[in-house]
C-alpha cells in the first residue's frame, strides 16, 4: 500500500491504479534541445544527462557527498559506492538545506521495507507540518515520480498511477528522507522547479538598461539576450526576495559576468552576485580562480567549475531568507548561509528584503548571453 500522510494527522490511502497511466504531459519534457552542449562530462559524477540539464532538472544528491544536506547527530545516512545509504539503526532524518515549493521529483531507491519521504518539511517534521509519503518496499528498484504543485500532489510509483491528494496546507519546506531502522539505498534524487508563463524574463522588455556608452544589450534570435561591453547592467523591472530562478547562459573566452539579486534598485550591482567566471587555478575543476560560476562573489566560492567558456550552461538559484543555493548544470556548487549583521546593501551585510535582479556587463572584452530566464517568488509555508 502506498500512502500519503497529510497535515493534521489525516491519512489518505492511495491505492495503486493497476494499468492506469498518468496524462502524458504530467512529467513531459519541456522540449528544449540538448544540442546546447551542456558539459555533463565535467560533472564529478554523471548523475544527470545533458537532456535533463537542458530541461531544468537538478540533482539533490550529487552521487558522491552529502553536500546540500543536513542530518541530526544520530544520522545513519552515508554515501557508499555512489548511493545514499541508511543502515539499520535508530530512526534518522536527512533533509536538504534548501527549501522548495512546487516541483517535479524523480527518486530511485531500493529498500526491504516501507519508509518515509518528506515533502515541504520543517527541520523537525511531524504530520502537522509536512507531507509524508510512505514509499513501498522495493527490493529490486523503486521509481517514485511526483508532481507537487500548490495544494496538490500526484504521481506514479514504478509507472503505476497513484491517486492524487489536493488538500495539503503546507506549501513550502525542505525535502527529507526518514529512515526508521531499515536498510535503504537511494540511487538518484532529481528535482525540477515548476514555472508558469508569468515567470519568464527572457525578453528585453522585462529589463531596463543602465546608462553606459560602452554597454550594449540586444535581443538576438529566439528569446536570447546578448550583452557586450561594460561596465553596465540590465535591471529587472520586478523585485524578488525569496525566489527560485533558472536560466541558461554562455560567456566568451576568458569572460567575467554575474547574476545579481536582492539589489538596491538603480544602484550599480549593489546586491549579492552569483558569479559567472569559469577560470580555474592550474586547470582544476575544483579550484575556481575567481569565485567560480555559481559561487557568491567575495562571500563563498563555488566548490567546482562544471561550466566552460563558449558553451551554454544551466544555472539554478534557490534563495530563501539568509540561505543561498546554486546549481550549475544540475550539480550543486554553492550552499551558503549569510550570517552577517543585517544591512540594506548586501555588499556590507545580510539583506533578506526584496530587490531587483541585474545581469552584468563586466568589461569591454566580455560577451555574455542569457536565455530561458525564469524567476518566481517562493510560496509562503502556509
């Protein structure tokens, strides 16, 4: 029996609908071509395919570490042979350090007994503040696919449709895995944030250009924004505080740029900067020379540089309160919490209030392009 536990301790049995199939568009790909050349071969572990990267998927488990996760002192979760493993022992929760609201999920695992997956949980989950899923035993392989959107949760388990629920009251939180004394082996956890048409910022009309004679921004083929010259910037017409953002970018050889957020409006790049710079020390992917693409410039270097010059890359930012997480080509490179004293200017201290976004034109030698830009505010927890 596959079941959801919803808030207020109300249990909903979800009988497997044998032979039923979800609508084809429930987990449909967005149709983006993998021809962009996303460099998955440069990821430390090839957890995602180039097509998945192009379609906006990110890996919550990178295949080799617990980066981006939090566990209690008694946690039994470890990484073994490319899997996330919970051994026999006391009950143990492992959760992400980032919060998510609406998303699609792909989870592959093996387990001799049922166990729990937590959606939108708090750091100390209960039936009152999380959507708890009891995943069935799967001695060979269990494949759980979920679509979590607003108050509705639906999906499949091993390609069999499960009856949706539509009354959850928890709208944002951490993703968690709860082991209860059973041996569990998680092979893959992929997540794709959901965006609607209103989230697109791929047109120049969504931005205003700084006044700089050496800066030029133009719309090229399709929905691509090209920036040459600098210094200068494009500033979003809308402001964002706690948000999720996805875009694809490409930078010229040796170029430098950045995506700024929570900026003081109309003040030149006075915000947090998610760096775009693929330079490395001694050619090492784990040694960024200037913060690294996805790093928070002058605050937290990226732990690796999976992007490369003159090749399109995918970037995902999840910003909530003082916490910032960044994925490049689906691989998490930054997991940082700003612990500085509050300040209006993020260059000097912690800013959690909403601000504009800025796309940087760094210098006269750099050309940077952006496409498929999507941004939206995260939902409140309730």
